């Protein structure tokens, strides 16, 4: 149930102060609204560090466009050693999402290890897309020092991560797999996806894929700028790929010749959705949104297995395989392209085996959010089209800070379950010219993103170091660190080099990382941040503020998105401070220093707050217990 916001209509006087380098300030800090948690059992705060595993330990600085693994280098599981994990843990991280772990299609030759070559006509980049899975029962040979023992090396990384108090998340890509999918390392008795399909039927409930009967697959009509490997020659690169009949492409294209902008390197998995859009599996009862995972699991166990598409049990068994290896949860790629009933089936089974597993889904349709949480039993969804897009627009000056509150209110009833982030593998780097051009400009947004709700915070590797993603790696283009190519990450390389030699990190990196460390640690440890949220009515041009409260603990958070210092002289509303409170001034020190390590302080005198916020800064003040008419 969603509670309506309780609007407070108290008005206070406004006094503005100006100076040589100060903008005009403010409306009074009266309480605007009270937002109570709509879901009683909010999850524990989590901070997730997403590592693109292939790139993390790569110290080569060649970065040749379309470079081979020998030319540009590649990181290994072993590079994420105890020192690296201790450093990640110290940043204030609870979970590590190892991205690109599963064996995916690639142009690199590992045939000496019994691994067949992938066809470069249906591979993006040289290293390949991590979301074109080739074998769900093994990990990528690029990541192992000994590819023959690649699975054992990943198991060792899981164990190391656990030893440092870090939980491990990996991807499951339910909607599609590589065109050349072939699970040659599956456990005994497990057949590869599609092995028993009747490919003369466009659709059958127990086919794992969809087909285009009577038509052979043709590679896209590549233009000069779209040629595989940038037009370089390579074994097997001949403009053909043997697939007869053709399968539907991962993004749903039913053509035997997908377009260049289709996900042509993948094929779509069939979960029992007929081509006309109707479903071929049992429906959940009307009240299933109120069920817990135990009841969801019982519902599916009562069904005749023949009534369920065969792909369901196969994907369930894949998840069980990785849980048995010690994985603590999954990030589901493009979850909204798979029926919500399947998620009920899968996630209830995962929670039966591992109740504390973290289940995170990529969903972009706000109208479906609550279905995937309440029916699909996801723990967390991407808050991309709401909070991320809004914060990016505020950083870039395209929207005012009032839009942040609106983005939150749209999901207030499910806010603890909406993952917050400013970077991930799909998005532009903050420091890229296409986004902000300067990592400092995003720090107020990072504070809001981390402290506004109990939702998890995601940090993409090297985000905390100011990486700008400017390398032209080949298939992947600048502004986003390429996930398709062999490439180095310069900011991370500089930081790792300093850690190895014992030298001080470059100043631009050290200060930024220290700020992230303060912020993430604060977000995990402050009791007030587990409680209620109250938004403050502040000017929409540069300032956003709120209070988080749990019992007597209250934190006042102010984030200034502007490029100039901001002087505040504000009369606090009666909900924050009694009019006759104290005649002596009180100095409040921010729990968060600025990026240069300087403390931000405010004076509180007779209910009036005075402070000066530097550009792109935030302050987090603990309000004394005795301040306020009531607790």
C-alpha cells in the first residue's frame, strides 16, 4: 500500500544574504513532506562495486583500437588479489558484482584448451560482448592464468572475496545467448540449450529458441563503419555464419537477417510467450503479489512440469549451479524482456536455497516495476529512467533540483528497492565531456544518490578515481569504458601503480576516492539513514536538501549543485528547532568533508542556520537531540 505524503503548510520568514562570491539564498528550511516507508521490512543498506573483470587488472597502456589480447592486455581473476579486495572493502563496499565472468563469445583463439573458435561475423569487438553467453556452465578463458583451470580460479576469487567480507554477484542473461551457444562443459546429463528443439517450428513450448523455418541466417548488411573487427582480416571472417534455419535475434527481431543495430550476435530464449504475445504457461493467482517467496515456490511445485516451458528448469539449474559455487546473488540483464511468472518461479527457488541472495534486475519500464518486485520477487530494480536520468539532467544543468523530489515521489512506495547509480557499464563516465567533464560536478548527486533512501548504491569500478572513458578501443566508443574490447583503464592503472610502489596516489585521484570512501562508509553506518525521509522545500536552481531520521538520530543533508559558492542564512522551521531554543550559538560540523578534506561548518543561533557551501559540495549535519519541539 502507498501512503499519501503528509504535506506541511508551515511558513517561515526568508532572509537572503549576498556577498562578493555568493549567490542569493533561500527559502526557509521548513519541512515539506514526510515520506514513510511503504514496505515494512526495508533491506539492509548495501554498497555494490561493479568490476568489469576483464579490465580491472590490465596494466598495459597500449590501447590500440581493435587491439588483440596480446597487444592491449587483459586482466585476470588473480589480479583481484587480497590487497585489491581489502582496498575495495575499505571503500565502504558490501557486494562486488563481477561483470563479464561467464564464458561469452570472443574472437580470441583458445582452441588449444579444447575451446572452439567463435565466428567473428557474429561477435562484437575482439573480446566480445559479456552478454552474449556461450556457455553458462563455465567462465571466460580470458580471465584465467591457466584457461584449463578457469573455473577453479574463479572459485578461488569467490573465496578470497568472502574472506574480506564481500558478497559476490554475477550476471545471468536470461533473455538471450550467443548465436554459437554450446555448453561443452555442462555437468553430466545436462544438454545444451536448443539441443532437443524442433527447429522446423517457429514456436513450441518446449523449444528453447524461436526459429524462422525455411530461411537461413544472414549476417547484417554491414556498412563501412560497422565492419567486424574494424575491417581487419581474421580467420573465419567471411561474411557468413552457418545457422539453418535462422533463429530470432535477442532483441526480438524475427528476420533471418537482422540489422546492424539489432543484437545480431545473440538469439532469443523462449520462455513460453507465443509469437502473438499470449502466454503458454500457468498464470499466477490474483493475490500472488501478497505472497512471500515460500508460497510462490509452493505454487510452482504444484504445477505439472510439462505445463512449464523446458527453458524454465534449464535456467533454474544454471542458477543453482552458481549458488553451489558460492555466488551470493545475481544481476539479471534485461529482465523485463522475460515473463514475470518465470521470475516468480526462479527467484522463489533461489530464495529457498539461499534466503539472503541478492536479486537485482535491469528493468526500464516504470509501469512494470511493482510487478517485478511483488510478483517476480526481485529484491532490487534499476532506478534508471527516474533517479539516474534526473540526476544526470541536474548535473548538466538541464533540470532544476526540484525534479529530484519528483523522481523520488514516483517510486516512494518502493524506494528501498530501487538501485541508485551514476555509472555502470552501459552509461557514460561522469568525467567524460559527454556527461559532466569533471567528476567533482557529480559529487552532490552522489551524496543524494547514496543517502536519500535505504536503496543500494552502485559504484562502477574507477568511478571513484575519475576515469573518463576516453579511449577509442574499437567497437566500444569513447565516453563509455568499452565492454567489447581489450583496453586499459588509465585512472585505475595509475591508482594500482601507486598502490604497488607505495607512492602517494595522484592528488586528483586521492581526494576523489577519499570523498567516496567517506560517503559510502557514512551511508552504511549512520542509524538515521535507516529511517524516515523528509524532503525540504529549497530553491530548484542549485540546492537539494532532506532529513533522514531514526528515533532521536537526525541528519540534515544539503547538496549544492552550483558552480559558485553558496551562502545560506536560514531560519529553520519549527519542526526542526523551537523558536525560543537557546541563546548561545552552536557550531555544527559536517560529517562529510569536502573533496579537499576541508570541514564544512554551520552556526546555529536562535533557530537560524548560517553556512557557506563551496561549489559542488554537500554537508551532512547531525541535529542535536535537544533541538526540535518533538522527537
